[in-house]
């Protein structure tokens, strides 16, 4: 008998032409190819059985020639004597059906097709006798075979539903008499969990509903709706919608003749009323009808869908006139969901839909202009407004924008609503295409003007969006808006700004404001300021904004990080918003000198505020637009822009050019380019106008295509620096600007900028060095601070901010895609690597920076172990560490370094046993710079031990034993600890040795064998480093300092072992991860297997103490759980709740038992070593 795999290989091969021809089809492809054409087949149908025979006997004989499977042959031999005549079939019908159904099993998969065909043939013989009694049994058997695995076999699925379709066709005359009974019988098949089974069953059952009398169609549809309303499951909704769709679907992308009757039935109030009797019933029925209509939209042409739209429009119009709001709400939900953006293109005639909206507006919306009626139809009003938005989408997609002007006039009464939904509608309307917004501009402005008093925050937000969408700076006469239509908005904005000036002045004078300042209040203030310039046509008062700026400026005189409960940069951003609005109001007007002086004063005073700098730059650009384009040397400049002020400005603003915020860098250069600059050299010695060139580079959008030009310009700057063609006054600005290039997140620019910065440092060392160190220190501080904060638990605020607050926060802190601080810090260190000889004399600045990065307090670094462990971890930290080590390696005279000895101890005692081989190699290179006699002769051996490529060979060719004489006796005390630290990571972590577990274990044993060549008194450091990951550095600092972080002689007597083991408390043991426990215990097992008794015995107290305490932690968890009546999972989870999660029970059980067994095995090995034969006897 063929297996499922063999059948798959035969039947699922892709036979289509083209490439990838010999590839097996996916399951979904095979299901899609199933075509059950029983109802549409043009093949001739045998109307009568053979003479003296029956349909069942004819089918049995036919399949005897086509199928030789064992199950079918046995059935044939058993049944053939009993079905010779039609009367025999009538007599043995119960036996025949029972035998057929008993063979509907997956183990007889090759016999399923003939058995299923025989069932359908039997139904044709029995007809009315088959329908009431046998149909239920057949349906149940089909469900059973599907659940047993047939639902994963497309061929069997096809056989099942082909047979069922034949049954429906043969018994049609009898089944249409009671459609409800058929639906009751097929409920499990129609709502089968697999969607494709639902589809095939829906297609089969729909044949009956299409051919049933209208009374039975109504009963059947109601039965389906009741099923969904009672149990509103997803599987029932999808099955019901599929059935309704197949009933309405005709052939060749057309509706069936019964579709109109069913459509009118589905939108009738009696149908939706079924759901009112059940919780969530109505909503479920709406979803079912909507899904059926959407499927019609997917396959039918727009002209064919007119019938569906007409049924919906007529019912909505009738219901709106009758006043049944609940039914109207259901119909609108169906219509809105159907004409969603995906299907709105299928609407052929928008005029009919507009007429429907007109009726709804007349009957529902116009009466609501009376406030008393607001709550009667609120849900219906919301849906009418949603329908209007859908229509606008359709008109836009159909490019029928010319109709929008008429529509805006027809819908004008809607904008007179005082309903809470109106502002939501306007907000969604503002998100449409700008042409749609422009058509409704008058309606929107009038509505906002009417609502400004009652819904201030919402109206301000909508006014902001309105100006953004139409790119409006002012409400100019081209908008055809009269002053009266926005007078209320204008008065409200002006009064609000004046009110806030008074509030701020109260705070300046030490008085408490009349209300508590909150973020939402400041966001509203920002929105008011931003909207104020739109009122310029109403003679808005620009000086009011300057008064506001003066008030906030006085407020920021307070020497504190926060003012009135908010950071200073928030208040500064409000100044920037006011200056930006002032620019729009004064655009094209004469500007007084005192105004210019005020802008420059604010720019200098708040030079770290991107909002203020951007506003000042915009102000200067608009003021000197023509001057800026033609060249400022030919124009009369403001006194603030004269040459004598230029040098002062360069000194003030230069540091802004290395800011991480691109807007600050760009705005600063825009401001500086307006100054009159005198050159100390002749023009041929200058590299053009340096600031203009820097601005052009900064202002260029960085992409793959533009990067080449930017790199060329950077290279020209570098050449100019090398040739001393840039004036000395520009050098600080160029220096900070090159660093600013690092903040552009485009790696192709970093290398040329790094080279340029290296030239600056080497050629202009006195000017650049202190600035570079200062910026490097700041970057390092920012990195370490963020590194510390990243480990702290952060509690997210559960309160959801309003849209206006979100916009305000984006204005205050714009989203940026800057280079991460880690990368900038790495690039700065790489710059120093380019000039190592120049900075060796500045070790008193470099070494403290490195030690700070390593977590030391420079003023209190008493020992190697006194560092901040939280700041020194993570992948990013290690990447920067590698750059620092590369820099130290290039500095060739470490003996003269500031705190050189302490630096050497940090490298040797702390970093040499890192798990990362690259870090180990760099540390070794740094130590070799000291040129110690005990280290230099063994350089190649040590590097080979670190390198994964030469590691194995080195273990076999080099020896640590005294007898080999490969290490001088005077060098052993210094060299052996270094070798131990280099090899300890390869013992502790298998991943550092090889990718495969068994290979790693063997290599670890080889390393242990290499270390076993050491003398017994040379091994204490090895065992100390072995337990180092198990101990917290903060505990037992004195012991750790003597053991891990010093070069004093290591020992392992009983007192020392006890002093360490006292830190292995129960809490510390329970806190250890399972991975650390496993690793340690496996290492102990390997050590006991490789080291001889002489090398292990001095350290048995320590090892046994560690293992016994681990075993004790396991037993304490068990004892605690038993006393509290907890399961093993709950026991462990109570100690380690963070390790409990999905699928945790089995994992915890296996892990706990395995850890317990491993502890016992290790204890057994140690006891055998301690007691020898005595332990065996015991």
C-alpha cells in the first residue's frame, strides 16, 4: 500500500512549463488547483442505471476495474452478492451504508475515492430514503476522516467534496423541502477549522439554497445567522460569509439570479434583528454580511455590483425616513466597510451615493444642529461622517476632483454640527489629498472658528494640520476667507498669548501661577504661537510675539536646570517657535535694527537651541535673501554682521559645528555665512570662502550619489589644511566641523573626515589638541552615562499623550538618525591612532581617559579591582576597548607614561584573561611595549597560545615544565601567571576553543594537560581564576585584590580557602545561572580527569566547598518548597522568577534534576580522591 509520502511524490510534482519545473508544489498551491465542477460540468449524466441493475452496482463494477486496493477489493467481494438487484439494495441499505462508512479511514487511503463515489451512487438509488436518515451519518463520518488527517491531503479533500456535491445534486428535489435540516446536519463541516474545507462545503451547500423555494431560502439564511449570533466565533463568521457569497455568485463573474432576493434579505431589518437577542450578535452579523459583500467586490466588475449598491442605498434611504437608528447604524457599517479604500474603486456611480448622503444629512444631521438632539443619533452621525470620507477617497481615486467644489457646498450643513464627532471628522479630512482639503477649506475654517471656545486644544491641533497640509503660512486673500469668518480664532490666539505673557511675568517675580503648569498646557501654548502668523491679514501684532520672547528670556535668567518644573530647553524651544512665527509675520516688511540685534543676542545666548538657531537663520535668509545669493561684499550690512563682529561670532559658534544635532550644525553655518569676513592673506592663498564650502557640504543630502561630491570637497579641505591655505581664524571652526561629519550616519564619509582630522591635529597640534581631548572626554562621559542608564529598569508611562503633546515633543526633541555615540567615540580614538608620536608626550591626558573608560575613579584608584563593574560590559564597550588598546599599542614608550605602572597592572591583571582572543592579543602587544626581560623572549609562544590557528600546535611543541628548560628559572614567577591568564578563558568557556561541543571538550582537556606541567605551587592562580566568575567583585574586595588583581605570591592554604568560601552564601549560589553552574562543574570533572592527585590535593578544600555549597542550594530549594507545599517548578520560580516563561515547566524540571545529578557526580569524584579505597568500601 502506498504511503502518504509516496502519494505526495507522485501527485504533487509541478508539471507547469518554465523554470523550476521539477519542484514540488506547496500545499496551498495544490489546494488552489482543486476544481469540483459537479454542478457546472457539461459531461453527459447517466439518467438510468443498466437494465436490471442499479446505480450502486454499476459504480461498484466500474471501480472494480479502476481500483485494486485491498480495502476496496474486500468490500467488493463482500457486497457484490448483496446488490445484484435494486430490491436487494433497498433491503440491505443499512448494512451497505454501515460497511461503506466503516471503510472511511485514512489507513485505507487508496480506497477512499471509490468508497466515496459509492456513497453518492447509493444516495442516487435510495433518493428520499437516503435524505432523512443517512445524511447525518455520512456528514459525521466525513468530519471524522477529515480530522484524522484527510484535511492535509488535497486529493482526498477533492474526493470528499466531489462525493458530497453529487449527493446534494442527486437529492436536490428532497433536500430543498427542508433546508434547515440540511444546515443542521452539515454544521460541523461548514464550520470546520480549516478555511479551505469551509470553502468547499459552502460551495456544495449553496447549490441547495440557490434552488430552494424563497420560503426555504429565508429560513436557511435565518438559520445561518442564528448560528453565528449564538456563537460569534471567527470560524463561524468566515463559514457563514462564504456560504452567502457562493449563493449570490453566478458563473463567469456575474451574480446569480437568486442574488437579488438574498441581497434584499440580508439588508432587511428582520435579519439584523436576530442578533439583538444575543450578546455581540448584531456586530457579528454585520461582519458576516460585510465579508460576503467584500468578496463580491473582489471578483465582480463595477457594473455587476450596481444591484448590491442599489439594495443598500434603497434600504438606507427607507430606514432613514422611518427613523430606525439601530438598523440604520448596521446598514451604514456594512456600506462603510464595503466601500473601504480597497473596494471604493468598485463604485460605478457616485451620484447615487451622494444622494444617499444628502438624504442622511437632511434627516439625521440637520436636526442635530439643535444641541438638545445631540445624543439621539450619535453613532449614526459618526458613521455618516465616515461614509462621507469614503466618498471623498473614491472621488480622489477616480480623479473626479471637479465634483468636490459642489460636494463641499452640499455638505456645508455638516460643518455646522456641534457634535463631538465633527472635529474627528475634520481631522481625518485634513489627512486626505491637499486638493480635497483645499476644496473644503472654507467649511473647515468656519467650523474651527465656531469651535475655538469650546474645544481649544483640538481646534489648535487641527489648525496646525490645516496649515501644514496646504503649506499655508498666512491666510491670504487667495483663500477667499473673510475676516469675520476667522475673527474668533484671531481674538482667541491674541488673548491667549497675552495671558501667557502675564503668567510668565508672575513666575519671574516669584508669584505662583493660577494653575499648575503641565506638559499639555505648554503644548497648547506652542500650538497657539505656531498658528498665530496665519492671522497676518487681520493685522496680527508681531510685537506681541517679541513681548512673549522677552518674558521667557527673563524667566530663563533663573540659574537652575529646570524652570517652573520644566527643563530649560523646553522654554528655549518656545522662544524658537515665537521667533519662527515672527519671521512669517514680518516677511517682506521693513525690519528695524533693534529687531536684528535682538535676534543675534538670542542666538548667542541660546546657541545650543536648534529651534532658536533655525529661526535666526531663517530670519537672516529672508532679510538678506538677495544679498546672500549675490555676495554680501556688495551690500550694506547690519552692524552686527560687520567684520569686527565676525571673529567674535566664530569663537562663539564654532563648537556648535561638532554638535550631534544636524539642525544646529546647519543653522550655525547659515548664520556665520552672513557675516562680513576679512582675509589676512591674499585671495590666492585662500581656499575660497571656507564657511560657504562647509555650508554646501553640510546642506547636501547625503546619499550614495552625492557622497562622492562630498568626499571630494572634504579632500579639498584636507589639502588646504596641509598647504596652510586656510586662515588661522577659520581653523577652530574647521576642526569642529570635521568632527561634526562623524555624526552623519553615512560610513563612507567617516574615513575621509578621519584623515582630515588627523591632518588638523598633526599640523596644528597646539590649536587642536586640547579641543580634541575635551571633546573626547565629553563623548566618553556620554557613552558611560548612557551605558549605566541602559541597565536600569525603566517604567514606561501608562498615560497616553494627546496628539498635540506628541507634536510638541517632536518639535522640542526632533527625531534624528545620528551616528551612535559608540561609533563617534571609536572614530575619535582612531584619529589619535593616526598621530601616536604626537600624543605620547600627553600621556597625562590620555591615560586618565582610558582609566575612566575602564571604570576607575582617577582620584581614588587604589587598586586594579576598584572599578565600576556596571560600566564595563557589553559588546559596544568591548569594541571601544579594542580601539583604546590599539592606541596604547602604538604608543611605544609606556615606561614614561603618567601612572604607567598602574596602567600595566590593569592590562596584566584585569584584561589579559578576557574571553575575547582579539582583546588578549592587543593587551599582550601593549605589555610587550614595556620590553620586560621575562616577556620579550616568549612573545611568539604567547601569541600562538592566543591565536586559534596556531593554538593546538603550540600546546604540543612548547612546555611549561621545569624539566624541559624552555623557560628560564628567573622568568617563571613572572611568565607562568601570564600564561595562566591567557589560557584560563579556554578552560572556562568551550566556545573560545571550537564550534563543536565534543571538539571543544577535547581541546579543554589538552589545555588542562598543558597546565598540568606546572608545579603544584604555581597553580593557585589557576584555581583562583577558575572560581572568579562565581564571585561578585563587590564582595570580599580585600580577598579579591590579593588573589586576582595583584602580582603578590599566590597561596592556597586552608585559611585562604575558608576566607573565599565564606562568600559562597546560599543567596549567592541560588543567584548563579544554570549555565555558570554547569560550566564550573564540568570543568571540575575534567580537572579531576586530567590532573594527578599531587596537583589536585592542595585545592580539594576549595573545590569541595564550592560543589557542596552548590548542592546545598539545590536541596534548600527542595526543602523550602516541601514546607510550603509547592511543586518543583514553583519552588525554583520563587527563587528565580525572571527565568519563568513560556514552556518553563519542562525546562525547569530537566535543568534542576540535571544540576542536582551533576553536583552529586562531582561530589563522588572528589570524595573518591579524598578517601580513596575507603570511599569505595563505603
